[in-house]
C-alpha cells in the first residue's frame, strides 16, 4: 500500500468513526454500497490474503472519500494537502553551497595554511557525526529484538514534531464536525508522518553537509584561477618534523590515488617562511585537500542521503495497515462475509421496507457488511399442512450459509402452529438453522413502562421455550438492529450450526 492509499484509508476511518455522531458524513447504506462495490471490482484478482485485503480497503476508502468529497469539499484539503513549504526546504543545500563558497573569503585570500582550521573543523565535525551515527545504528540493532509499536511516536526526534505541528496548523477547520474528523485522522497519521519527516530531515542534513564541502572545494579552485596562493604554516608547538607527519597523514589519500609525492621535512622548513612563487606547492595543497574533503565528506554524506531517500521511498510504498485495530478487524469480517448468505423464511409477516431494513442492519452488525440477505415467500397460517416439502422446495436451487425462521413477537407461540412450523423446518432443511423473532413493532407498541417491559420479557421467554423445545437457537431483533440472545452466553447468533444433517 502506497502513501496516498494509506492516507485515504486513515481518513475514511476518521470519517466513519467520528468523535460525535453528528459529524458523520456517510450513512450505513453508503458504507455498505462502497464495501460491495469494492468487492465486486476486485473479485477474482489473485494475491495473498493481506495484499488482497489492503487492496479492498484502499478501493473502499477511495469510494467513500469520493462520496464524502461531494458533500464536503473541504475534505480535499486533508486528503491531498498542498506541499507549500517542504519544497522550499530543499533550497537549504543551495544556501549551504553558497556558504561553503564564501567561507574561503573569510580568511586571508592569498595565505593558506597547511593545517587550515576551517578545513580541519569541517573534517573533524563530519568524522564525529559518523561516529555518532555508527553508535546510534548499533544501539538500534541491539534494540531491534524489542517489538516496535507503530503507534508510538515517543522515540522520534523533536525536530520531527516541528513538521507535525506545522501540518496540524496548515489546515484549520472551524466546523466542529470537520475538526473532529481531522483530529481523529491525525491521531492515526502522525506516527507515520513523523517517521517520514525524520528520514527527510536526515537526508536534508546530509545533502547540506556535502554541499558545504563542495562549496569550499569550488572556492579553492575558482580563487586559484585568479590568485596565487601562498602556502605555508606556523605553529607555537609543532616543529618541521611533526608538521611533516601531520601533513602527510592528511594528504595520504592524494598520495595513494593521485601518486602525489609525500611532503619532505625540507619543504616544511621552506613553507614555514610563506615563500612566494610556489605554484607547485599551492596546486599540490589544493588537490590534496579537495580529494580529502571529497572522500571524507562529500561521498559519505551523499551516500547517507541516498540511503535515507531509499528508506523514504520504501516507507511510502510498503505501508501496512494495523490489522489488530478493531476498525480493520471489522473490515476483515465485512469482506469475508461476502460469501455469507442468510435465507429468511417469514411466517405470517409481510416484509415491508421498514422490516427489511431492520433485518439488514442486524445482518450487517453481526455477520458483516457484505453479507447477503434473501427472503423466501411468506408462509401463512395453515400453509404447512399438506405441504411437507415447502422448505425443501424453496431451497433446492440455493445454498445459503444460514436459514432462519422469522416470527413476529406480537404473536403468542403455540405448539400447534409455530411449533409445527419449527418441527417441519428442522426436519426438512440442511445446514445451519435458527429462529429470529422480530420484536421492534411490538416493543414500540407496549412502550417503556415497567409493566410493559415485564410483559415484553414474558413474551420473549415463551418464544425461548418454544424454540428450545425443538432444539433451535433464537435471537430477538429490535429496531436498533441489536439482538439479545437468550442463551447463557448472551452472544449474537453466529454461523456455527445449531443443527447439522
């Protein structure tokens, strides 16, 4: 999953699970349609389970964000924010190059010391940084055995938080609903953003260090075109022999690579007087120090910048969702429910749009958003007598995952009527079966008083006893699409078969 897909998924998650119910931009119908369309478009594409799941989630998020964007155009500022300042940050290497080029002008332009302190400072600082990076890498390897919590950003550099603060302040929403969505999105997005910005900052610093050294090298060569350098040295503590050893150490790469002759003690004694007309000595010094800066600073720093750049690309292109998160656990169930079909046999109930919507909501909540709900013809009182093959005939061309009898709680269960239907249903059907009792309208008619609730529970107990007498599981469905299973576990009915033949 790439960065944009990852961002879309987290933004869709924030929209679907807002802090306030009033902030919702999507209805349950919108979510279900997006899930089904994503499944339809990607059905049949071969890949491993996690890759296929991430493709489905990304496509689903894209569909949801397209719909949300039509209703709230300001969401585009979160989905695809303008990169106003990150591009300008890469002007810093040019500034470092200019600073390096100008640094040569700070000291005397005609006198260059064999052990110029600015050059030695650049070399020493970079070597120190390499040691620090090496120690940090060794510590990271040592701690790699400890599991990394991708949602914990406490180990990140303070400079990364600066970029996070800027991203938070770059989009301000006065609307409380949009503000809640944005803050929920940032909570998930921040850990990745900080990791990315930390790598970007490291790459930028490496490039700046390399450009500073290149600026110094360029200044030496450009100035040497129009000025004769007088190379020499002076020291209170070092003699010619000690200076010879130090200069030969610093120019060792040039001696090995360019075949430059080593400096002699006689040369050191001569250069102590800062002689004029020593073009060869000036050229030798510029070549040696240019090569030294290139090998110690420019090449390693550019390689480190390239390494961090590759890590950024890898991070952007190989993102993985936190599958342990409850939101993604629910999506996994929703997508796996595409193969789930529940066939409902209503008994003496006209399945109008309102009742179908309540059942559909219950199905999505407990079986997954992509589960399919089918209805058999309505079975009226007395129709089962003389029609022992009713259920078998209804199902002979279908293979549902679950078959349920649907009764209305308003009716009092009778063994001669509802009991007979359950017995025939149990005897003639195969696979998982169950009983659903629709109680939304009856509960609404009774009201919320204590006496009404007691009567409601008594009626449910009668249905519970009737279903248990035939070895069937019963679930009560109300208007809020919640089911109260009257079993000892009080869990919603699942696809575990109650009866198998």
